[in-house]
C-alpha cells in the first residue's frame, strides 16, 4: 500500500501599528502562550514563537486535513 507524507509549514510575521515598540518583555510572558493557544484551537501547531518590541514571528505547522 502506498504511503504519503504532507508537511505544511508557515512563517507568519505580525507587526505593531506603525512599528511602534509596544511588545515589552513583560508582555511576552502572556502573548506567546496566547498565540500558541489560538494555534491549538485552530488545529495548528506553533513550532516557534518569538519577536522583538515591534514585531513577532510564528512558525506554524498546519494539518493536512485543515478545512
């Protein structure tokens, strides 16, 4: 029986309005888990989340069965 493998990785970048330095280290403590929770609720896996004061990056793995 043939086997198949599917891997869909997405690198998403979000920035603050006008690149204002609003993402403080204190905010990281709650923002990163919050974003991971949004990914889980949508059947995605957040492989990496990080960023600096004016933008953030998320590496997402999407399931092959995503509607």
